[in-house]
């Protein structure tokens, strides 16, 4: 297991859990599969997986609450699984700190592609070098935007001299904005650059992460340009 990417998979449906575990293992992942949120939290704390795959509707401790608990302790990537793409569950999961979501029922190949895309962003095994992907964004030392300072080499952010804790996805999003301050970046472009989507994706992922980033660096630092996207105020 030490040489494999370790996935924590929490799903209460026995058929889906077993079939998905087998599919992921065939693709080279090590999988710990749990039927409820409480056992999932215990497994997370015991095993410290590389990524967590959480169904929204699980007993004991629902997926959104489990995501919050994980996010309180770790920046490990989290993907939520939701049976209702138009449900508030998607937004709640993202607001809880999830990095992405997949709608059920899902194709196994699509799920693996999304897992690997998230892992590439986080620099885990099975993905491209994050350094190559973000070379332009992370060059240049410390960038300053008013009271906001971004150390693009140390990957640290400070606001008014105080450290700001960002998840890796939030950091990548901020690096994209800071690499072109004042330039409007469309949601599709951010999905491509930050989420590594080579296909169309749900722009709610971008909107929720932008809002989470605003709460940490200042609501007025990232401006919405209606009909076009977002830009970082220089």
C-alpha cells in the first residue's frame, strides 16, 4: 500500500461500494472502503489516505459533515459523490471544503479520471508534476496586493501580516489570479487551469471556491465581472 495511492471510500450501498472498490483497485489504487461516516472518520484518522471519496448520503455522519471534520484536520483532497447534480448537496459539499464532486451514477473510467485530475493538482502519485503545471504561476517570489502577500515559492499567504490557511485547491486558484492581476479569467479557463478539466465542468465548483477564497483573503480582493468571470484587483 505504501507504493500505491491510498483512497478512502465511504459509501453505504453495498453493491456500489464493492464494485467501485474493485474498479479502483484494478486501476492500481489501494482502497479502504467504509459503509458509514463514523467508520470513515476513524479510517481517515488511522490510515491518513491520499484522497477521500465521500458519498453525501451515508448514515451515522453524513458525507458533508465528514468532509468538514476531515478539513478541520487535513488538506487531503476530497471528492464528494452526489446522486442529485442539481441538489444543494453539491454546493454544501463544496462549501464544506470538498475539492470536486462526481454525480451518481458514474462511469468507472470517469471517476478514475477525476481522481487522477485531483491528485495531479495535489502533486500525488499517478499525476503530472505540479511544478511544471504551475511554473509560470509560482515564479517571482513574494507578490503584494495591498495587505495581501503571496509567497509563490514558499507557498504561503499572509493578510495584514497574519498567515492565511488555504487548501491546495484554494492556493492554486489564488496563484492563477495573482499570475495575471487585473485580467478577467473565465470560469471555463479556471476549470481548465486549476481543476485540470479537459472537458466541460460544473462552474459551481469555481464559484464556491472563489467565495471560500474571498472569506479568507478579503471579500473585495477578487472582483466578479458579470458575464465573463473573475479578476484579482491589482
